[in-house]
C-alpha cells in the first residue's frame, strides 16, 4: 500500500482509518482480529512500528480496551478496533475510560448480529449499544462514517475530540464502508487540525487531577512525568479517591455531562444535501446515507422536494437542534 500523502490513492475504509489515526498522532494500538475490522489491526501491525509506535495483539477485546486506557494514561494517543461481539466485551472498560476521563478511540466496524451473527454482512445494529452499552448514566461521543474519506477525516476528528474533552470516542463504520475502495488524496501534515490534550502547568505536588474548570475538562497529568494520582472506576473526589459524599458525587457527575453538553455545537456534525427547500427530509448515517443520497436525487427528479440530512455525530443526538433547523419538514 502506497503510504505517501498528497497523491490520490485507492483505499478501503479500514485502511483509511489507519491513515487517519497515524495523522492524528496515534502511537499505540491494541486489538484482536475480528471480521470485518481485521484489516485495521493488520495494517497497524506494520504501519505503527514504522513511525515509532507500538502494536500489540491482545488475547481478547477486554484486554485490548484495558491496554489502550493504560497507554493513554502514560501519554500515548491510543486506539483499538473491533466489531459487534468484541464491542460487547469492551463495555466494562469503556465505562472505566469514561469515569476516569481517559482519552482514547474505539472503532467499531459493525456487522450483523446478535451474537456471532453474519460476520461478513453489514448492519447498523450497534448504534444504541454505542450510546448505552456500558452501564450507568454517562455521556459519550459517537461518530459515523459513510465514505472512505470520512473514515480518514473522522478518525482524526475522533482523536481530536477525545484529547480535547478527555473522553473515549467511538467511531462507527460498517462492513460496506470498511471494505469499499475509493480514491482519496490524503492531506499533507499540517493541513488538518491535530489536538493535543491539555497538560497541567503546576508542579506535581499542586496538581488536582479531577478539578472542576470552566470548560469542565481538567488538565491531564501523565504518568512518568512526575504526576501521580489515583485512578479508579469508583466515583471519586477531585483527587481521584473514592467518595460516597453527595456533595462530591453530584458535582463530579454533573461535570462529566457538562464538558460534553456545553460544547455540543463544537461536537455536532451533519452534512446537508438539497435541504434549502425540502418538504421531505431523509435522515440517514453510515453506509445507508449513500443509498439515501441516491433516493433523494431520484425523488427530486420526480418532483418531490426531498432533502438529505446525514448525521455524522450520532451522540450526543441533536434532537432539539434538528427541530429548530428544519421546522417545515
């Protein structure tokens, strides 16, 4: 595979995910091969070492999720990739990443289920799982790619959101998007924004790892840089130690939601087509958006004022925003 940037290349979606991750600065990948996501692990196994990164094939998806959380705590931008059965196994550690506010990216290449399902066929059955799969009330950011180019761009975006808001970010693709080859020209270094996590500026002794801030996102100290703090899946106080005090639990949970909710307009992404005068609005995402685009075009040819709203950000879901934007459809 030609790895040069700036020149048109014929890539499948899974390969574009890898290139997007490397562009964003990903230097650690842990995963377990699973159809239809295997190409991500396969290409990462030789692309990452070439740029000084680390690839580890783990014993299962439980360990894979734990490994990327550990790598991120040590300062690396980290990612894993899987499909439905593996995504189910990741849920407990995904919740651990949310409550400990560890930036990382999880790519779920969806296939038909439940259980083993049909591993080589497409589905969008994991959309609700991406939002509610791990137990407890929690915020999460979920993006959805429909094209090979979006696989690249949204992988970069997923890392940027994870780093900016100290949270796991899930990128959903599916078997069709993952294995469709399309010609794209990858951007040169510096063309796209690459975000780095906010680091503490105070000495380690003064550092408060889960302090409230105006943005809701506390700076993240890196293990190995002298910043030592307690990391636990228990609800914790501002220093990371478990607490059962309501006056500490409520502000902590409120901050987890606030850091996402108050930045909704920075996180929310959609694509519109022929919506200016639309009387019928088709809403779609992922590979289904490709078919929806054609359906809208054919409807227009028959005199139906149809438009397409492609959801790129699935969660947080833009319910009220959608009503305000298209009141007449």
